[in-house]
C-alpha cells in the first residue's frame, strides 16, 4: 500500500510542540481518559440510545477487537459511510483503537464516489448502515462496490446485513488491541471538496487535528456542561471539529444526534436535551430562523449557533440572531486545515460582516495577486496558508499537490478574501470553477464529465448561480447531439450514474453552441464565466 504520511518540516514541528499545540495526544488516548474521568456522564444520545462515556469506550473496544478478529489488520484503511447514529462513534473509535484508519464518506455519496475512495485509499473494509436515516438502502451499493473493488476484503453493515458482516456481531478481547498510535501518525483520511474532479484524500494526524478542536473549544466556549447537536452529517469536517462532536467528546460534553438537520427533527431535540451549541450551513440557518418564529418547542437553551461551510451574507446574519435568540458565530474553514472564527465577544460589525480570524497565532495567512505577490492590506486576493493543523500534502496525488501547495509549504485554498484592519477575513468568492451548494463543494469539471457521457449531449458547461437558500446552485448548459434531451430525463439519467444527489444540476439550459474566440477556442473557465453572466442577465432555463 502507498504509505500514509503527513509531515511538517522538523523546525516547524519542533516549534508547534514547544508552543503546546501538539501535546502527543491521540484519539484512543483521549477517549480512554474521558471514560476514566467521567464514566457515568452521558456521551452520545441518538434515537432511543443514550451511551455513557464508559459505554462508548466499551462498545468501541468491542468493535475494534471485532475488526481484528474478522481479519482486518492495524494500518488497514476502512471507508466509513454512516449517518448520524450512535454506531458512527463506536465504529470510528473502534478503528482508532484497533490501529486502523477511517476514511470518511458522506451518506449522500454513491457508488462512483465510494469506489473512488476505496481505490484511492486502498481500503480493506467498508462500513455502512444497511438502511440510512433517509431510507436509502446501502446493500445494493455494497454489492456493486464489492464487485468493483477487488482489494476490499470486508463489508460491515449496521442493521439487517443480509450476506454481509453485521456490525452488531463484532466482538473480541480488548486485550488484543494494539498500543496507542504515534501522535504524529495519520489518524484518518478526510475528503476534499473536489475542485477538479473526484475528491482528494486529506491525511490528518492525531496531533494536528486534536489541536484544532481543542483550540476551537476554547474559542467557542465548549466545556463539560455543553450539549452539542450534530445536525449536519457527522462525517463532515465542520460538525466534526469546529468544535464539533470531537471537540464535545474531548471536553467530556454531551453529543446529541439529529437524523436530519431540518427544524422538525432538530427543534424537539434542542428542547428535550437542552442543546447549547450547534453548527449549520447558511441555507439551513435561514430555514431555522424562519421556523423558529412559529415553533412550539423551547429553544432558549441554545447559546451559540455556528454558521459555516459557505459564506453567510451580512443580511442573512442579521436575520438569524434575533430569530433564534442566541449568539451567532461565523466559521470559515476547510478540511485541509485553516479555520477562522468570529469570537463570542466580538462587536456586531465583526460578527455580522466578517468570517472571523484564525484559530492559532501560528496560522500564517498570505493574500496574494495573480503573480503570487502580496496585495495591499485590505485589498482582495487569493488566500494561501500554512500552520500547525494545515496539511502539507494530499494522499497519493502528486499532480494535486503540485497545484495546491507552494514550494515553501503554503496551501493554496482557492478562496478570494480580503483582510480587515482587525485581522478578520471577508470571503469574496472562489478562484476556481467550484460550486458551493449549501456547503457541499462541487467540481464543475466532474459534472461536465458525467454529462458528456450521455448519448444526446455534445458538450456541457456547468456554472454556479447565486441562490437565496442554497448560497449557490448549479446550472448546466448543454449543446444537444441529435435528439434534444429533456431536463427531467437528463437529471434522472445523472442520478442513475451513481453519484451524490447534490451533484445533479439544479438547472439545465439547452443552447445551440458555445462562444469561441476568433481562433476558434476559449478556456473552460472563461466559457463558464460568460455563460454564467448570460444566465444572470435573465435567460430562462428548463
């Protein structure tokens, strides 16, 4: 297998350890510490299940020993595709305890994405629910995945597993579990937004990731008495670490799981469990604000609402705070590392109009122009960053690393930002052909590739369009070949490609041709920009 690694230069690593950012902590270690110090305290609440810290550890140890008994080995990578159910935590911590590496997938991903993760990570196992909280049946996907992935040795399903290994059957002697891992080793693989195709894999270490949510706890006021609601998918980086469920568990707090982020599911949980903090993407925050005006549920326990994943406009921010009666905290971050927060005691102008400032004093932020030169202070430019929890490279992807990282280790985020005199960032947009739909990052190129496989599509260009509720929606311009495809039929065909539903174009516009230059050519980026401008000027879509 291709080795997993995430390495900072020795002088940087020494500085981060000396500053106390990296403390030699690990995921197995901190769970064992919380179970020892707060054994009876409630850790996880989901559905009709309530697990204490001692029970979470016991279930994770049983899962970890069960993986080993099944034939998985320390160092194996295992794709985890579980929704907001308690078993997400016993499965993932079981992998940590067994010395294995989770590869996080989202419930919305389908065969195309999951097979890519399995192949790219060289995964030996796949864990999913037999049926998701939305009713989707993952068993046919698991069959297709096993057929498409010769290196996949084990498929484990929560629920009615049929021919696969039932998660509930896992068990073994906790004494078989290996010693704690090296804190500098890769703990898991997160997925990127995927700006030029299928997602890249992001190796995060125990030291760097634990620092990010430990520091986030301090910024967001999370302690043992906090109650964190996981409304977004638990495998997403934002609800995992900003400060997320991992931050809550690190603090010894309670984690409450909502099966969906809709107010109908989340509001009763807030009232019943006394939820104090949660995180949402902007479209959901607006939906919650609207629903809060007429809900019969008591939301007064909610102290902090974090909003991130996409830019929250000042107008939307002004609507959310009074409607929900809690403090708003903006978050701007990425799975590759850098996270910015507005602080709880910031003035309104900062909270409403900016996306905050970095977690760490050692987060280095550069804002540069097209030539890579720093822009004048306060002017917009491309955001580059490096620091104690920002990666230095993707897994097994030399081409992506050459594009995404400078020679001296700065990560090119792809965001256009400006910095205020107070050091807060204001996000202006994206540098690339990238659609941010309700917090899900979508590659225009990937969707175009799917559309071009249709027999009646000659060419396709996918663009982003501002949307009041989603932030951005996708629109596909199609040059037909032969019979003109109907928009509804084309969307249905796209869903049949085995991709996440959020990647199916929201709009489809049929055109006769794309503009070209006098020389008969045009860059894809310029083409998308022109098509987007035409759409915003008032052209209609099917």
